[in-house]
């Protein structure tokens, strides 16, 4: 199938499919004309890529772990022994990012709570005015 068909079947823009190829996530065959030719397996590969991106992994990480995953219909299943350690490291990285964001939110909450009443009152009025302008 050509790139347009893969795009329609996966819901992923053609430009993004080309990016996946640049990142070595997809390896379509090339016709003599230079057109990309995708297989049925590439539809599943794009779905795996999208799942892993949604899980917070970057394309470089996905490129290394993608060959070690299969889809059992309900979830992705690791097939290489070293993959679990890599996934655990990624999970820890994401956990730390969550902790860092919660800390940042707490700092902002404290700054907001420290605002004098007249500043908070003015901000509430300005916020209402900004909302009504939209």
C-alpha cells in the first residue's frame, strides 16, 4: 500500500509517517519509481509506535525497543530479556517527571495563595473580563 492508504488506515498524517521512517521506526520497501510501499504489518507497527508515544517514550527509545515487542491484540508484550530493564528505567524517568511537575505546581500554588486580597480580587475581575472577550 502507498503512504496515503497507510495514513488513512492509521489516522497518522503522511508527514509523520515519513518522520517515523527517518527515525528508523518504519522501513517501507521502495518501488522502482521511488514510491514507498508499505505492508499490512506496517499498519500494526504504526499502532505500536502511537501506543509507545502515548506512554511517554521518545522516538529514539521506541526505535530500540520496537523490535522486542509484539501485540497480542489487547496489549504490547515484551519479547526480549533486556527490554524489561529498559522499560523500568523509562517508567522511573516518567515517575520523576511527574514528581517534578507536582513540585512545580505546589510552588505555584504557594505563590498564588500568598497574593494580597486586592491583587487576587483584581486578578479575578481581569480574569472575568478576559473570559468574556473570547
